[in-house]
């Protein structure tokens, strides 16, 4: 990925499945250019709105930071003070944003594939970016994870990647397993068996945590999705850490070059021991930083791909 990488063109950014491997690698490369200080410029003023119907810190604010770095004007939107409280649908909210001149709508919504109706509309002209759809996908998180892995190793083919934890409820897991498999990584899964779905078998295999820790290059932990289920099953928080989490003892058995990742927010002393969050092999802070640059690449791509 040497030299300045030109922007690709995307009409929308809603799913990693919709991208070719070449487009994914181009977005990662462009994000790397932004990280080095390259800045896009626009002759006309561009406008974005961030429609977040679920709570978010990292995704929401890193999109906002990316928009600001690119000189895109951000239109304020807060569901609690909008016509959503009067029963306005997501479609009608986006239709309004498009009608008043917004170029890009970044949306997080609890409904899976909420974007289908929006991108099919002949009237909605703004580009749609999926900031997370229920337990479906989280394509921008997937892209920043891929960037972080590529920065570390420079390739995907043959890398051994573990995805561990609340697999069934995690949109991060679904996006990452699809793309990493396509890029040639070997995938493993672990965590509570009740949160493992047989549909994951097409991407990799389930391996007990204590066997897995010794063989992988990337240990990707997942947040327990409290908002999507009510209990930890038959274990407490300390029991989860002991049975399925990354403890200092397990970390000491990792390969010398192996890295730790987590999409955050982290449930400290649950998915991993708190002392490991900023340890030398942890890349959790790097993931957050890379989120800004990957989202800049996404924004640039959809603005470049707009019709007319």
C-alpha cells in the first residue's frame, strides 16, 4: 500500500459484505494516509448528520471527529428533542435530512438492516453509513479492526485470529468474521457455549480458551452485551473472567508477538483483567485512534460516490 492512495467511490457504506476485498484494502490504505497527515479538500461545503438511536461514545464521537477533520459541517440531531418523540419514523427522519440538504447520514439503530428501505428510496438522496444495526453488523468497527491488524502484521493471509465472548449478540463479531475469513485469516471462537451459534462454523471453529491462548496471533475480546440480554447465564462477573476472560495468567502464555484487541467499552475484570487494558501487547487504544482515520476514509468514499 505504498504511495498516496486515491479515494474509492461508494454510494453507501452499510455492510462489509457489500465491499470487494480490493475496496476494503483501499479503504485501509486511505485511512493510513490520513493517519500520516493527508487531508481531503472539497470545493463545495458538505453536510453530515449523525443519527444515533442507541447510546454510543466511540463510534458517534469518532465519526464527529472525522467529519470535523474533513471540514464537513455536522448538523446537530438528538432523538429526544426531535419529532421522533412524536412518532416520526426513521425513514421520515432521513427523508427530512435529505430534503434539507444533508449529504451523508451516519445512523445507528436497534433494527437490523434498517438501511434497506433507505438505500432503496428514489427520494432519499443522501448517502447512508451504517453505524451499527442491532445485533447485525458494525462495518466501520470492522474496518478499524482490520486497519489495526494490518498495521501490526502487514498481511491477513494465514493469521490466526480468535474472537472470544458474547458472539451471538455481537455485530462486531459478525462483521469481523465475514471479512477476516475472506481476507485469508484462520478464525477461532471461544467463550460461553450458550453464546455460540452453529452458523459460525462456516467461518472457524470453537476452541476452549486455555487451548486457544497459546496459538493465536490476535486475541479479539468482545463486550458482554448487557442491553441485549439480562444475565450472564450461570456465572457471575468474577466467574466469567475466570472461565472465559483474559487474565494475567492467560496473557503470559500468549505468543510473544500476539496482540489483544477489544471494540470497547470494556467491562473491566470481566472480559479481561483491568491491568491488561493498557499493557504492551494491548491495541485497544490504537483501535480507538484508528477509528477516526477509517471513518474519514469511509466519509470520503461515499462523498466521492454521490451521483450528480
